[in-house]
């Protein structure tokens, strides 16, 4: 119970689980028998995850089961078989694709990874790949776009049933031979399966390395153009300029020019120096009038001893002195520099005008009749211009004076603020001391009053006690009189 899938990259053999998944295996075998999968695209390749195919439209939204051929459109899909439960543990596990509602059609997938548990209970496993794992890995490593569709077509060209345990149902349309593909099937809008996309086919290793180096240099030039270091990506350095390095700091421009002038006339010879100190940086550029003279000097002057130093000579790769006329060819690099300078001047003038508004911006109306009046007005304008120039001359000194005055005023303000803070702190401290004194006085007064009140209390107590004693004495002396008095009250 096995099927051979002949793809554009190689053959893959699939063994089927006919006992565990009889309905899914029947569907797959009979679709292979009627050549339903011939020229089907592998339309979904997710690296180390799945490889999906089985849709004759190549979109991933089509495909019908074999039961549709037998019973009509109402049987386009069949229900999934969930028992026994088989998991996606191995690479090369083959399962029917769920259409989103628990049903299956013709699409199937092959796993390109291990232990894919999140595919369980969604897609029904019905077989596994036993031969052609290397072909499966080739398909897994193909280049795809954002939607995981391969850039170059990978197709199932043919299917061969190696063993079929099921009888053919009645009414199954089995063709005598494999049908030929139509133009619509082969036209996917991508690179064809038979097209060669290897640029290095039939080339030697040196030629391939040279081609790769050219591509790399082009990409670097484009990046430098984008950054602004190169005026154009296709610009080339001049062929009549030599680059000389490892010079002795003692060597001068005149010495180099005399030494290299024996090969031909020289336009310029310049040793590059430090802009601060003026010391030699030990390399130079020599420009010849003819390219032939430059080549002679290159071949003969390399590794020559000059001022006890072995120099190195090479063709210059610098394009700093090449005039850039831009893409339109109207302007040079110097024109752009002048334009930038003018912009800077305009911006500086604008800032000055904002800082100091003009007061002499009024102009009198001049009639054509009186020429004397015109001359007087022109003279006044000239005098005002001179006055403005003088103002501009002394503007720097005025700015310095203003800065000094502002600094002095800031110092004075700081001193005043410090003095005010000191006075405030003093006043706070004095107030606190006064409060403390007043509190201490009030406490002493309370104590005195309490003491006085205590003395009065003692007096009242003594007087009260003496009165009670007198009453008791009177009662003890005449008890009969007291009784008689009480009786008289009630009579």
C-alpha cells in the first residue's frame, strides 16, 4: 500500500495507513489513479514546518475528493477519521488538510519538522514518507515569498500506485494514460520548473569569484551614492593618476616631480599634508598628461628606494577631483558648493534682520520734474548707507559691551537676591525667639495664678471646717432646746 510521487526535484515514496485510515487512503489512492494530482503545484512551503500540495488550481483554495466524481458536488468533502489517534511526531508524516469545518478534500501536507503537536486533531494522518527524504529537504529549503509560495515552480508531474488493496468503485473515470498539461496549469506567473536560474553554470571558479566581486563592488558603490560619498555609482577613477605611499617625511613635492617626470610630462604632483601642522602624511598623488606615461611609471617605480624608503605605487581610486555634473548634466559640484554658501549668507542676514529691525526703511516719493530734489534724495540715501556701514562696523563692539553690562547686572541681581534671603531668614529667627519668650512668660503667669488659686482653696477649706465644728458643738450643748424648736415648727 504505497504511492510514488514524481516531482520536478525527484521522487518521493509514501506508505499509507490503510487499516487505521481506510477512508482517507481510499480517497488518496483513487485520486492518484485518475491522475488528479498530475502537474499540481506545491503551493505552500514553510521551512521546517509543512509542505502543502494537492490543489489542481494551485491557489490553496480548491480541490475535491474522489467521492465528488462518483456522487456529485454534495460529496466534494468527506468527514475526518479521528480514531485511532495518530500524532505528527516524525518528519515526513502525510495527512489530509482540514478545510476549516472538519472536512477533507484532495489537499494533503507533508511535515518537515518533528513533534508538531498543534497539527493534531486538525489534520488527519494517513501515511508517511519512506523514501526520498533528501528530495523533501530540497523542497523544504526552497526560496519562497511572503505568502510561502515558492519563486520557482515545484510540481507533481506524475503519480504511480505501487500497491492498491481497494477495488475500483463503479463509475470511476480512469484514463488510459496520463493527460497532457494545459497552458493554464503551467502558467503560474513565476519561474518555470524547467527554467535554469543558475548564473554560474559552465563557469570556472575564478570566473565565478570575479563575477561575485563585481556584484559586491556595484552594491557598495550604490550604498556610497545613497549616503552621498559618491556623486554617481557608475563613476570611475581617472586612469592617469598614480597613488604613491610609504614615503619618507623628508621627501618634497619637487623631488617626486623630478623623479617621475622622466616617464612623461606631469600635470600635478601633490604630497598630502596635515592641515594643522603641515607635516607630510607619507602619501601623494601624481597626475600625468597621458595614460601611457602613467602605466610606465606604475610598472617601473613600484618598490623603488627614495630617501631610504621603499615606496609603493598603485593606480589612484580617488574621485575627489572629478567634476560631478549631476544626473541632468547642468551643474557641477562647485556650483552646488557656491549655492550652499549663498544660502548660508541669506540665512545669516535673515537672522540679523530679525534681531535688529530696520528703522530707516521708509522711502520718499520722488517726482520726475525736479532733478535737484532727486540728487538730494540720492545723497541722503548714500549718507544713510554710510551711516549703516558704520553701525555694522561698531556692531561687534556694541555686542561685547552689552554682554559685559548684562553680566554685571546679573551679578548685582544675584547679590540683591542673596541679601534679601539673608534678611528674611534673620526676621524669621527673631520672630521665633519672640514667640519662645512670650510662651515662657505665659507659662510663668499660669504657674503664679495656679499657686494663688491653691492658697485661696486652702483658706476656704479651713473656714468650712471651722463652721462645721461650731455647729456640732452647739448641737452637743443643748439637745432639748433643739427638739422643742422642731416641735414648735410643726404646731
